[in-house]
C-alpha cells in the first residue's frame, strides 16, 4: 500500500466550510481506481485540526488522485482556509497485506 497521512490545521472560522469541502473530496476519492481507504479525522481536542489517511494500491493511483476534479476543486477552496500549510507524510502500508490468506 502507498499511504499518505496528511495533517491539516484550519482557521477556526472556516472549519464548517472545510468539512463540507473535504466530504466532497472524500466521496470522490473512495470511488477512484486503486483507492483502498480515504479517512478524514477531526481532533477531539482541537476541532481546527484534521488528519486525512489516504491509502492507495500503488504510487500511480495516489498520483492520479491529485489530478482528479474533486481533489483539484477541494484544494482550490481549502488552501485559503488553512492556518498553516498542510503536511503530508508518506508511509508504506504493511498490514493488512494484499496477499491471499492461506
């Protein structure tokens, strides 16, 4: 799995806007070829902080996501709502493995 964990800090006055926009991005992303997970989390302690857990079957599928209309629309809207630049951290997914279970 090709996994990216994205950390987002949103300006307080734009939390509701961000949630609406990221929901549309999520709904499009989970239908993409190669998408395994696209989870959006909001901090229980600080509602202005979000995490996106994005898992794709491979790097090509993850890169294709960044060219989709729903992602581009989200990015264009959400960029100005962020309190600081979002930060993506890349991981290799180990488990669950894609291999068939015996």
